[in-house]
């Protein structure tokens, strides 16, 4: 008798509820309150109640513990709770954890959540603050003394090498920024609703860390987002069309660090996303041509181009031309550049809307949607589908 392979989990669980707070720069309430609001909204969307929930998954960076959230949201007994590390790289992996719990019978209804006051509270973009001694802190000690203190400075190293290798200028990144803001301008939930930009606006924005301009960097947001996962069988009896989880993967590359993997042989790609891509294509039995919409983690524009290349949508160095040609609907909610920076969880929600047919920038007949999590760090990805098999 052979053991069931992990890659046979596809289609056994589905996302049945999504919910979020408003996206702002000053929420005026605690991160716990944001989390509770998002979870309640997601459960309402799913046609479920707190009493139905028996599993919770969040990020190690989240300040709202699973048990505290359960108490505040009126959730009863829990049979499963888990956390994923590495910042935005955790987003899709929270759903993967939920799938594993549901498919194995450990839990029946699992809520994945993320809530923070990232603009009015702790601002990740402000750089490394005081850290207690740790292995992670020691690793950062190789870079911090030389002024590499912020995520933008870490990404700029790889971005500069990418431009040099392929003979490009920083204008190559502008297509990603313009695309995200175009979609955000039509999205009432987006912070930049009604405010599109042009390539000229991108080129005129101030330098943050060369070759990154202001419009290459995602915004900072206060807010919360929650995702409800249950079995495909139970999903059929719920009010919303399910977004079946066709594939889910995590990935870390060789010589992987947290956004400072500068000792690799090549800085022009994202090997950790390549690990995810290979798993997703194999386990879903799909190819780039089968994807109708891509929701790619866009904390910084260069890494969107590299993701397109890692997934095989285009060749190395061809990402900018691919985006400029509108060859694939990309970040139809506006992304983290245009809608909100929720560590990628709002991207998963947009993928669900695409499958349901309710996105404000709907791709006609979207059947398969790719979603990715944070880049430059150990990461994760999903393929959501209308049907499976």
C-alpha cells in the first residue's frame, strides 16, 4: 500500500470566504481589532460562523496570537494552529498549511489571517531597528555595517545587477508600476483608487535607493485580511463559488537568506521562486499558457519581472517587454503598489474574486489564477481554479 503523495492534495480544499478591513494609513484601532474585523468579514462571506472554525494560521510577524484571536472573535475549540516565518513569503504558505490540515482531517474550517498597523505603527520600510541577539541578527550583521539597512537597499543590489546583465535602464521597472496603478485606479478598495500614473510619472519620482525610485516601492498600509479554507466537499454547500486550491508550494533556494542572498552565483533571478514554480507546474499539471491571471507579489517592481521569468512566462531579461505588451492580466487589484500592502494576503483575495468573476478588473472566464508570496525571502505560491481535474 503506497502512501498518498503531498502533491495529490490538489482540489481537495477550497477558499470559500474572503474578508478585509478598509486599507488606510491610520486605522485608529489595534491590530487585534483589525484581525477580528477581517475574520468576521471572511466568515460572513463564506456563510459560516465563528463556531464553525477549528483552525487558525497566521505569520510569525503577526502580533495577534491565534488563541487571543479565537477568544476575541468568539471562536471555540481549536484542533489546529500554525504560523509561517519570513514576512511576506508566508502569505500563500498559510493557505498551504490550511490545505494540509483540512485534507488530513486535522481541521474542518481553517482561517488564515494577517493584520497590522504597518503605516501608523511599526514601519518595515524604515529599516532594521534594535534586535535582540539571534542567528538571524548575526546573518544581517554581514550587511548592516555597510549601510544596507532597509528592504529597498537589499533589493536594489539585485535590481542593479539585473539591469547591468540585460543592458536595461531603471525605466524598465516602470511598466509594473503603471500596470498596478492602472488597476488600482478602478478599484474602490484601493488606496490609490482614481489615481493612475504614467511612465513619465515613474521616471520623475525621486530615488529611494538607485536603481529604485519611489514608484518602484510598495506603499505602507494599516489593515487586515482573512481567508477561509475548507474541504471541496463542504464548499459545494456554501453560498459563494469556491476557489479550488489546485496547487500550493513553499520554496527556499540554495544560499538563501532573507533578502540579502548576495553570495549566490547569480543575482538576476529568484531561485526560491523557481523552486515554487517547478512544484506548482508539476503538481497542478499546468503550464504558463494555462494561467489566465497572475497576482505576483510586488513589494518592489524588479522582482515582478524576475518572477515572470522564473515561472517561464518569458525569457530572462524579457520581463519588462512582457508587462509592457499586456501579455497577461497582472495584479488586477492594483497589487501592493496600488491597492494595499498586506503582506500578499490581499493578493490571494483578488485571485478568489477572479475565480468568482467579481473582480473590478475581471479577466473574462478566468479558470486558473497564479498567486505568489514575498520574494527575496523563502516564499510560497498557489494556483487557484474554478474546477479541478
